């Protein structure tokens, strides 16, 4: 189940990838988040998702080994 959630998160990130090179500077409004900032935040969120999942899996694996 955890792998499915992570897989869907990665797929959603890949499909909705926000490429800052395709942004038009003239479409940027003052006071709004820039395309580069949005792309950076999405990348950070992806890494947090991946590392969080790996951490949970390792924790559950270690917890399961202690019961034996």
C-alpha cells in the first residue's frame, strides 16, 4: 500500500511537472510565486515523499526483525 501511494505520487509529479523554462516572464504577476520557485518546491516535495517512504519502510522492517 505504501509503495502504491509513493508510486502514484511520483507519477503525479512526473505528469504535472512544472518546467520553468516554458514559463513566459510576461505572464508573471507581481506578488505571485515564480515558475522557478514552484518547480523547486515540487522537486523538494518529491524528495520528501521518497525519503519519507524509505524511512518508514526501514523503520517497519527493523521493527519486524525485533519481534523474531
